[in-house]
């Protein structure tokens, strides 16, 4: 393939390919009858390896050393790249989870100091580490503005009372799960409305918005772990209770 066609295929500029050629990272290994340099299939495979290593943060000099290692075969490179990609995905997932956790905390109007938050909510409560990201994503929402206004009235004692009532709701949900109370039944629907009332301490929560929270409870490993630590399967049960109640209320 020509330089231009190769650039389009792998999603980089022709200038980038020329630079990688100049530094000896990936060079077109053949020429056409007209003298144009072209990339072969092994060349393009090497380019894809370069892109993977670049994605996980390696410098060009490091990449060249890895690719030119005489003791590494193709499968060794693929295994190494897979491991690096998995590690990067895990880091990004941890960051996304932390940001989502702080987003909900901020939309709920948590106004205590980090020390007070730990005292009220426990040692595993996420502090203000990701406040900037949460503010950027949610700062213009009505829910954020409402939570800021409503939570400004709450004292430390108010937060303790809210925490106690939340714990009671979770205990009642766990009891309903243990008793086999079906989602959509009267008992489960009442619990769903109690949950929605808890959220509405901070911002107006429609059934649709409550369903969005329910999705986060099962998709986000932090929330899932929190509920499943109360009772195994509680995160999914709460999700089902909320969505069934919302469907009945539509």
C-alpha cells in the first residue's frame, strides 16, 4: 500500500508515517515499479503495534526497542499489548467510577467537609478528589442547582438523620428481597417511592430520572458493591423495584 493509503487505513497523517520512517521505527519495505515506496502487510502489522504502544504511553524510542527485541516473537508482542490495554482500561474504569460516584454525591448536595463526610457516611466515602470533573459535567443542570440550594439548609445533624433514614430504607429493601417481595408489587412499589422521596430531599426526581439512577446502581461497581454488601443481589433488586414502579406509574 502507498503511504497515503496506509495513513488512511490506520488513521494517522502522512507526515507521521514519514517521521516514523525517518527515525527508523517503521519503514516501507518495498517499492513499486515506478519507484514509490510501499508498505507490506508485515509493515502495517508493525504500524498497528506502534499505535498500541503509543496509546498506552510509550515513547517512540521505547517502542522501537520493544519491536526490535530479537527475543520477542509476534505472540509475545500481542500478549504484552493485550496486558497493557487491559491495565489502561482498568485505570480508566476506576477513574470513571470515581467521577460517577462524586457526581451523584454532588447532585445530592453533599456540603460537609471531607472529615465530616467520613464521620457521617463511613471511611470509604469518596471525598472531593473528583469535584472538578463532577462540576464540569453536572454544574449546569437543574438538579445540581436545586441540590446546592436545598442542601445548604442541612446541618451535620440533618445529614446524620438522612443517613439513618437511608440505612433504614436499605434494610427494608433487603428484608423485602429476602421475603421474595416481587418488583411491581405493593410492598416493592412503596419502597421505590420511599427511595424517590429520599432523592427529592435534594432535587426533583421524576420516575424517569430515578430509573437513570437505578441503571447506575447496577452498572457502577461502587454502587453495586454498596448495595450488595447490604444484601447479595440488592443492587439488581433495587433496580428492578424502581423500574417496575416507574412502569406502573407511567
